[in-house]
C-alpha cells in the first residue's frame, strides 16, 4: 500500500508540475518538482524540469547546477546542451552560450533547430549584437509589464523594439502576435508574428497560437492566444 501511494504521489507531482509550467506558473512548478525530487531523486527528467522552472524565474545558478549535473551524469545530448545554451544566453554569458550552442549543433541537432542555433552562435560571438540582445530582453520584459497593466501602445512599442534589437527573441514574436490578436483585432498581423517565431523555433505553443489567429483552433471568441511569461529564451 505504501509503494502504491508513493507511485500515485509521484505521478501527481509530475503532472501538476508540468501543467503549472505550461501555464506559466513557474513558482508552483518549482514546488512540485522539488517535492518530486525529494520523493524520487532518480526519476528521469525531474532535475531537467526543475532546472527549467528555475530558469524561467531567473534563478540561474540553481538551474545551472542541475543542468550541469545531468550533463556530467548522462553525457552530451542535444536537449541537455541546448538548454545550457539558453541558460547562458539569458544569464548574459556569451562565451559559455556560444560553446553550448555549438556543441548542440554538433550533437544530432534537429534540422528545424539549426538555423536558430546558428543565429544564436553568431550573436554570441559578436559583442555588439550580444549587447543588443541584452537590451532586447529588457524591452521584452518591459513589454510584458505594459501588457499586464493594460498599456497596449506601450507594450507594442516595447515588443517592436525587442525584435529590432534581437530577431531571435522567440517569446517576443509570440507576445507581439498575442497582443495583435487579443488586443488589436489584427489576426493577419498576429499570424505573421507567430509564423516568424515558428520559423525560428517550431514549438507547440506557438503553433497553437497561430491556429487561433487563423481561426482553425477554436470558434471565434472562445479562446485567446497565450503570452510567454518570464525571461526570453
């Protein structure tokens, strides 16, 4: 009975953590994954998922410790290298980011990710472009705050600036599309922004938002596109 309860508890914590992360409730996801780690420290993916929750909250040192532990224990693998590249990019460490992105490219990189990672490598190796990427991140976060406060013109200006400074800022493409769809009644412009994000990084949440913009996912008025929360990827 005790083992059965432990298995049920493990599945519950994993499910609630993943759901919370998908909804942008990163502190809640962190709590679930920490509890799961204490319950079953050998469960596949638990350290990776906890690291993602830390990263979304800019807890860079804690995320780095978990990701490097996984890399040391399990060896080079595209997702492990890629997430370290994203970590160092957000953290403002271009040399480490470039190294991890290059190792990602050399480690069975999926074809759809190659152009994005090559762009990131170029940015990391150019001090001026990396400085602009840091400014892009600040503009992206400013745009998020403006959107939350209902300042739609301010949010649009900040997100446009974020993308001018760093066209690889995928969450900014997503949030610009969300702004255009949910607040500006511009589904065509929203679809264009979502497509640009998908061209760089084909991820399910961007595809879902594109389908909403095209009117193929839900009946009109029933669903809104979701913003990206936290730090830029």
